[in-house]
């Protein structure tokens, strides 16, 4: 360990501390550790360290969601259905350089547009400890109206995102539930014993 590159050791410690999971294979590529911006961000922020751990999955899922959300994709999907075909998006694992480039904008990784916005950036910059990654990724399902700065508010948002994937709500019920889940303040959560 004495001969180990201390930058690599520090980054991997930060990633493990943030995610609680062993190093993923993409973190074995030494090119990641040559990027000073990536290293600085990961060492400074639990949010950046968490997103680096899961960067390949986040990049694939967010890019697929962005493609599916375009009018062109919807038009192609309708055309394909009209002649009896289905369209699917095949995925390729991102390259190390794609991971580095995406991590330069890590506060925008969970934004549907790919661009950071104030509430999401503040949430990720102050990400509390011990948040399951599925709940962190659930932040991508909604535009946050204000930062979620406590563990309980991030967990509640994650629970809502998880419930939303499992329950078929009417649009009205979804909006009501969203208003409840994203408007709770920490004191209200404590009073409710959630």
C-alpha cells in the first residue's frame, strides 16, 4: 500500500465511502485518475463520488431516457408500430473518456436535459450519507423545486420515485402525491415519524 498511487487510493476510498460498494470495473482504468477536475470533484463531494461509482449505468439510462423523450423517437416509434415493428435502443457501455467528459458536468448527470440546475446541484453537492443509489437516481425523475438537504428528505423523494415506478396513478393523483413528497420539510417529517 505504501507504493500505491495516493490519488487512486484517495479517489477509491471516497467512492467506497460514498457508495458503500466495492469498486466497479470502470474505476480500474488509470486514465480516470489523470483528470484533475474529476479527481478534485470526487474528493470534494459525496455526490460526485457516488455518481462516479455508478457513472456507466447513469450515462446509459439518462441518454436512453433523453432519446425516448424526443419527438423524433416518438415519431419513429409510431411509424414502426404502424407497420408491425418495435423500436428498441441498444446500449453500449460508455468509454472511459465519455465517463470523464460526463463527470465534468456531474451535477447535471441526473437532469433530464443534461444541464445542471440550482436545486439538483445543491442536493448533490450536499448529498447526505447512506442514501441508497436507487434513491439518488430517483432524483432524475423530477425537477426539484428546492434542494433536498437532509437525509430524510432525500430518502422520502427516493421512496416517492420508487412508488411511482410501481403504481399506476392518474395524472391528478401523481401531482398531488408529488406535492406532498417534495414539499415536506425536515421538521414535518420528524413530526410525522416517517
